[in-house]
């Protein structure tokens, strides 16, 4: 969020903006989506631990689970799982019902659209996607096995869907990720480049 905030503040030509981030910049390896598990054990992770648990994390030292969190320019987006996934619209609407005016799906959707640069051809004209944002969204490389899973879902009566479309959030789909042509798009590469 620091990269996004710095970018948005810098849209005002009268302001100079300095962004300070802890950690290192990404590198050629952080750009490769499949490399993300390797960064759990590096200086790109804050190495936080959760409080010890009685009924969870039993295989962890002292019963405390690891709580991975990105440490670097772009935060966790330099090595996260890249998934571009929104909650079900009802989850957002519940936020508003809990006393947060405007924090419903229709109130938050414009901010998702402002961020998103959809590159999946079948989704670029959807009113629930945008091609004008800074965060490129694409399908990852997939094998024939993915198509077989989707077809198996169809055989069970499920539809192939765009899970980020509020009218069809449930079904089978390829994962939408923050990458472009096989290269990770982090908050730093999207908003600070």
C-alpha cells in the first residue's frame, strides 16, 4: 500500500513525495512467479511468528506458526502468490452493515477498477474489470490438466466463471494473477516504475 499511496500522492504536481520502504528491491528471481516459495527463508520476509497456539501450529517450534510478511520495495507483492481475487460481494456488504458506511461492494468496486489493468481478452470488456489501471492481471501459464479440472467441474454441474464477477463468483476458473507475459507485477513495478 505504500507504493500505491506514494504514486497517488505524486499525481499532484505541486507535491514532492519520498517513499521509504524497509528491505531490498526485487530482483530477477522475484520477477519469476514460481520462485515465490524460496523467499520465505530470505531477508525478503520479516519472519514474524504468531502467538503460540494450543490447538494449531503443533508442528512449529514452540507452537508458534510462521506469519510470512513481505520485506522489500513493494512489500509482500514481491513474493506473494500473485492471486487477483476479490471477496464475495456479500462479504463487502457485511463490512458496511457492521458500521462502515461506503464499505460495500458497489462502494469499493471503483477502487478495484482503478487498480486493475486486465489483459485477459475475454474479460477486458466486462463492467467488473478495467484495462486502465496499473496492476496487470493475466492468466498464468497452465497445462492441459487445468482444462481437465474445469471440464470436470462442468460435468458436476458447475459453470466456468470469472470469479471476480459479482454475478458469477462461484464455479470453476483459471486463476487470475498479477503478472504479465509470465513476469510478476508487484506494487513496486506497477506504481513506482
